C-alpha cells in the first residue's frame, strides 16, 4: 500500500508499532498524537525521529510544547539534538536539530 501520511487511514487499535522517520509529519501538530493514539493497540509504541524545520522568531519550536501535545502517552524517551549530532548521509540532520520521541499507549 502506498499513501501520503495525510490520506493514509491509520485505523483504530490495529498497530503495535508506528515508526515516523524523517517524513513530512510535524510532531508539534496536535493531530498526530490523537491519530496515533487511536491507531495504536494498548501498549503500542510510536517512534519518531525527524529533522526539525528551521525555526522562526514568530514560532519557536519548544520541546515543552511538543511534549505537552504527547502527554496522553507514556514517555519512554525524548531527545532534542543539536544540528550535526546525527552523523549520517541525510544532510538536513547536519544543519537542523533532530527530534527523537518514543512513546507508549498505556491503555
């Protein structure tokens, strides 16, 4: 199956693991925690690693705001990494910060 993240039907209580890796899904967007909560089975895990778009002075991307969006989940791991920490061939990670988020649905 091939679908855009905006059109894919994640379903309800059908996934044990959802991996969001370097895609166009914004972890600060409040629709994603709700979507993944609905899609995960109890004890299901969501793993997110992405390069963060450049911040503007009008809309700083604060880690506290991100974690607040995901508060219904049990937080397993969170990392807010400075540019260049991820040493791979994906160039944006060398110039933009990288977010790693691992959460579990407890119910």
